[in-house]
C-alpha cells in the first residue's frame, strides 16, 4: 500500500503535513521504503509491527523513541507479556545473538490451535506452547528482531545459503525499481538460481539481467546476483496482501522453460 501511494504520479500534490504516525505490518517493509515514508509522508513516528493470524495481533513492535535505524531496519522488540526466541530449525536450540534462525513466540496471543486439525496444530505449536512461525530472523543484544526471510523461501545456490530478503533490500536501492521480489528457481548446475520479479517506476526503462549485474558489481556477492530478471506490473497476492512466492515459482518454471 505504501509503495503504491509513493508511486502515484500526483503524489507531490497531496498535503501530508498533518500525518505523524501509523503502522506498517502484514508484509516485510523494505528499509528504503520506510525511509521514504518518514521523509516524504511526514510519518516521523511510524511503527513496524510483526505478527501472524495465529499470533494476533502482533508479537513485536518498534517504539516511537527507537532510533530511525531501529524503526526502519527491524520489527522492534517483543510486546509486553509475550516471549520471543530465535532457534536453530533443525535442533530447536536458541542461536547466538545476530545469527539467523526460526522465530518462535509464546504467550496469550498464540492461538489454541487450527480448527479440527490436530496434526497441523502440533506441527506449528510445540509441547511448551511455542509457536514456530516459519520466519527466519535475527535478534540483537538488545532484543531487536529483524526478519530475514521465510524458511521455505531460503535459496541454496551451489551450497551457499541466500536469503531473498537481503537481495530484495539491495535492489530496492536501484532508482528505477518500485518493487521487487526474489525467488529461487531450479538450475541443473547449482541446484537453484535467483530470479528477480521487478515492478518498474513510471517512465523507467525495463531492467535486464545484464543491467542488474552491472548495478550489483562490487556491491553484492556474485552468488547473490539474480541470474534472471522478469519485469511485471504486480505480484500474485493472497487476500490478506501477502506475496504468493509459491505461485511465482510455479509460473517462473514455465516462463524460463525449466523442468
């Protein structure tokens, strides 16, 4: 929504002087977009929240007195009367601060379970009532959480773990890109390769893979540079506004002629 608003042709004609605060949630907000919302929409106290339908309303949130870096680069700290931890998805052990792992949350906000689906409930909520979110995150020494991606979205290219969120954040700095989503697609040599679906800013020339490689040179590790670039008008979305990367991967196989 914020990306669409910032991209309006007549955006400069709106009087936003009375705006002060608001909430970003539902989908990870790119750092560059958050900075523009603060600077261009006058929302100096905008907050980022993180939650799930199963953990309503939210598990973490930034505060108005957090630094701009905290409010643009993290989803804040755990909410009162709730608990959060980051664990190794394979062992369940808490990982050191700064290392990525699965974000888990526990407390009054966690659902009792999925209706008439005990197996699905047991898969999501462990015996100690920790909700396993499926989101990859890091937590720093002060408890600030940063979502780095979904476990299912992790791309393993030639043995290297690539978090699409990191690549997306970098590509958002391109002056001609309005929105971008990065996925993994099958590759016979490396197992998976990166593909970027890109929405261009109005009037911008559609990007090519060669142009993205040139923009990334010296700024992004070579294995994190998307091999494929697909320019679109928008992304497949769920009814709650989340990008359907599963559908994008299915379509990408046909677009690229992969099997």
